[in-house]
C-alpha cells in the first residue's frame, strides 16, 4: 500500500501538505529524521503513515495525554490499529493493550516518557521488536528548549535496549541549538532535517522605529482593521495605553494577570464576542482564544525572543485573510527585557544578601550550625522585597545555595496547593479544545478527572507531586502551568508561600569563605541574551522580515521574499513630527489657561527645567530641537489657533468647559463613524472616501441625525451612501445620545459614576450575579442602583434579568394591587429574590 492511499483512507485527504511526503519517504527509507513543523502543520501524519505501512509495531513517545487520546480515537475510527499507555489508565486496560500488541492488531502505540522506567513495559516492547521509534515534542529533551523534561533523557537508552535503530523526532519549535541537542541526546546518526510550514503568507509584518509610541499606536489602530490586540511588556503599560486610546476615540480594554479571575473572564468574553474590539494586554492574554478574525496585532515593546513573538503574531489572521502586524521599536525597550533577565538570575551580592538575611533573621551566629530548620517567614520575605529581592531572585538564590552545598529548602512541611474551577465541565471542555498548548490541555482534563465534582464547587487541595508523576513534568513546571491557567481566568490557583523551611547543610560562614556555583545561571543568562539579540536583529534587518523568521526556525530559502512586509514593499509608517509637536503645544496652553512665554513653553516641552515637571506634557518633545518647537508655534499662529505677541503665546479663543465636553463627545462619535466607514470600505472593497467623505462624516457627527429624513438632509449624503452604512450610522448615534443623556442625568442628580458601570453591564446583558462578581457589590445594592437608573431611563431593558415566566408572575401580583416588596417575597416563598422584586416594581413605577 502506498502513503497516498493511507492518507485518503485513514485521514480523508487527497494530497499531502508541503514537506509531508518528503519526511515520510525519509522515514520509510530507514533514515534518522528530524522534522520541525509548527502546531497545526500536520507533523503527526508524518509518523502515523509510516507506522501504518509497517509490518510491526511502532512506538510514539509523547508527554501529552490529551493528544494521545485524540490521535488514537481519530485513527481507530477507520480501523482499531492504535493504542496508548500512560499513567491515566488502569492496569486492566494496559494488559488488554498488551494482548492486542501480541496479536499483531496494534501498529501504533503511544506512551508517556515515564513508562520507559517500567521494566515490564520495556521487556514487553523488546519482545515484539518494534520497527520505528517516534519522539513527539522532541524539544523536551533539550535543556535549551522551552519545556525541558528530564524524563526525555531516558529515550536514547530505551531505544538501544529494545533494539530500535530507526528513530525520528518531531517538534513545533526548535532553533539551531535545540536541534543540535535533540540529535545528540537521541544518538541520531547523520539525520535528515526537515523544516516546513512556518510561513504565514497572509501576515504583513512591519517594524516602526519611533520615540512617540502612543501617537503611533493611535494612528495604527485608526488606520487598520479590528479586532486588534496590543501586547505590552508590563501591566502598567496596559492600563496607561487603554486610557490613552479610549480618551482619543479608540475604546479599549486592558488585560493582565493582576486582574481578578472574574474580570479577566469578562474581558476575554467581550473580546471573543466582539463587544470589545481592542485589547491592550501582557502576554497573559491569548491562550485559549478561539478567534479567527483578528486583523491587527501590535507589540508596543520588543518581546524577549522570536519564539514568543511568532506565537503571538500567529494569533492574527487565522481565517486566512490579510492581517497587519506591527512592532514599535525603541532602543530603550531593550532595557525592559534586560531588567527581566537580570531579575531572574541573582548576582553574588544578592545571593549573599539572601544567605545572611536568613541567618540574621534566625539569629544564627558565625561558625554555628542551627539545631532546627530556619523558617522563611512572611516578615523575612517582606524584608528581602524591600532590598529588591523579588520572588524569582529569591527562588534562584535558594537554588544556588542548595547547589553550592550550604542550605536547601525542605518541602516536607510546606503548605498546600489549592485549585477551584469556576466554570461548568462543559465550559472547561470548550476552553481545553481552544488551548494552543497541549500540556495545558492535559493538565486541565487531569484536574477534572482526579478531583471530579468537588473542584467545580469549592477550593480543593491538589497534589502537585501526583500531577507531576502522571504528566511526566517537573513539579515546578506543573505549578507554572497552573499559574498560567489562573492568569487566563480558567482556574483559581492558590500556591503555598515560598519554601516554608530551610535546612542548613553547613555552619554559617563569612562572605569571603562562601563559594557559589553560578555555572547554570551564567549559561542561562547568556542563552536569554542571545535570544534577545536575535529579536533586536529582527527589528533592525533590512531584509524580508518573514524570511528572517523562517531562517531563524531553520526553514531556509535564499530566494524567498514575502512581498508584503515593510522591507519588501518599502512602505514605512511615520507620524508627522510637526503635528505631534503642535498637539503638545495646544495641550500645555489649555492646561495652563494663561499666556506663556515662548521660552517657557519650549522648556516645558523639552524638559529643560524640572520646575515645570508637573505639566502633563513635560518633556514630551525632549527629542526635538528648540527651533522645531518654534516652527510649530509659527504654524499654529498661521492656522489661527494661537496668538503670539511680545513673545507671549496663548490660545486664540478660550474654550468653555461645555463646549469642550461637546467637542469631545463629537470627536468620539466621529471616530465611531469612521469605524463604520472602514468596515463598509472592506465589505464593498471601495476606498473610504467613496463610501462617505470626511467632511460629510464631520457634519453628521455635529448634527447627530436621528431619522432617515434627517440623515438624508445632510449636504453630500446620498441614497447610495445610506444603502451602504446609513442604518449603522443611525444606530451608533442613538447609542451615543443615550450614553450622553445618561451622563448628563447622572451629573444633574449628583450620582456617582459607578451607576454608569452598572448601565454598561446591563447593556451587555450580564446577570445580577455576574454584575456582583465584577463590581464587588451585593446584588441587593445593584438592584437599588438599577431602580434609580430605571427612574432616569424608563426604556432601559432589564427583562432579561428574570428567569422564564418570573416577570409575568410578579407583574400579575403587582396588577392585583400587591406592591409591598415584603408581601411579594412571602407570596413567592422566597423563590424570587428581593433584588428581582425591586427591579420589577421599578419597571411598574412603584419604587
């Protein structure tokens, strides 16, 4: 039978993807083969087909329990020829599989790497003389890989013992150093190496070197499609940028691991459903996001390596349509990544500080050996944090002290790990299917299987050790993956404090007698800096950017050009320096609200005098010369926006607060109208000016028509335009007017702005329980706020808050004249809450 026939009969495909046939042929020829293909690139078929064509058994080693099951189930739909053995199945199932192997029924056996230690297993495999050994997720064998697993180091010995010479390895991420390590650790002889599938032909890659990042980001988001994700290096940036963009008409939400689980879930759901179009996030966002139509991804700061960058930009354009990718590059951003590296690996003085702080805290004198372990108490940890020893530095310092033979953490009395899953099993199953990382998928399913119903209803103690043994990862990796699931809002994870007790191995010594082993740190620091340098090289390259990425991952093609990146097209995005400076001049003049001398204005903008550092635009033009600021002042004067007499500069016309508010609301509306026009432009494949010119949109934003006739009366607006975007315009204006009306009424009644938050949640149709989780307010307080809002906005839609038939029953009793909330509560025997009754009474005007 030929590979093409197996492809069609077992997998339903007519043709191979690029590279698959070459890899299969290499394996069938008996060559050691290493294949690097991205997730979703079809690498599993490359080992499944040779196994199905073989007369004997083939072994697949994989750490991913869920992937084993999925692939075995898929193959066995045609014919039962595959099986798996891992720690999640019982001995009865294992012996049943052994019988099927003996009978020759099984062609493909998936095993977890921890099984290689099992003598019965290795003897059984040796007796059947397997044809092939396939190693999936092969990067796990390399300490340079992103997920090193010591259990993978047993594979070479296993292969030699059972007598398998035909070894092939597969991975989705393997740079040159990892590839070399895989070949060496598996003992491959003259392997053929294939790299395929890393090209993303629909992505347009751009790097913009700029010091004016906020303004550049605003320009990008105004001119490119949405949904959009903006990745930043820090939590602070996410919050700052979301506010800046929203203030400038691009409504945005921010997302980072510091938000509550409920809030992260709401933001994620809003983005997936389309309620939120722009997310500003750290790299905590994206895992498990099943959204194929992301059109724009921007990295506000340079990432630490190309692996992370490739994974994050790969979330754009999964529907195959063109999508735009931007990296905003500033040399100063490299310092952020250097900071992350330096704060992960301690230097000698920091390790000495940790050592001496532990000794001093527990009053351990020089040359004495403590008679009991030293507790790592909260007060000690707090002291170290004040000395700028963060959690990562503390853990790394303890590892160095342990490796150097001075002290070691005692985990026997450590506190416990807890997990709660705040979703239904069906929701977890849905999350798991969307996860890009199969190891996280395994962990999620395993939590549900081991701890069953209780983990879905309360915080449950878990065994990191047991999870580690079943999955085949280290306990540290399990804890890190649990934290990742927690940051993504999928679980609630509570880990113990750092090592509770420290056991001394030697007596306390003076600093000059301490000898530390920094060899691991030095290698890892060098490795991280090499990765960062390649990311910097990407930002600086003049060659095709996609080619640079393909070369990095080993998919080399000297003649390749994507034809779409900024280097291939020679199209660069830039802001007008003059517009940037003029904006800040006007900002300072509005803030000061009095005439300013030209020299003073220049000092504020260039940051030349710290006495003016309280201004919002202080030092915002530090990278411009004084003459450039003076030229911009002259331009503003010519544009009749400012006056300049005797060296004093002031705004031409003082702006009243009411006028300013109206101007801001018009600006926000105009940006929303431009969004509608952009969508229509893409839908009808016509330039924006043909859909509706700017001057017509500006007039619509000024007049705010509320009907077809009012919209058609605007000069320049035609029936042709109405057919393309008229209804959408009227809808956006109606919503904007309702929001402006609400703000005005809240202000008139002196009500706090959190009423606005409740209004927005109702507009998004969140339940009372969800609103309570998001705001932290009891449902009773929320119902009182809704009662007030209904009085202000009688048309506010709240019927959805009631279960089917509830509102009809309540209204029936209210119509009978029962309008006292306590009486209603008694009539319904407490089955309908006071909160719902209060809302129903407010709807009827009896609040």
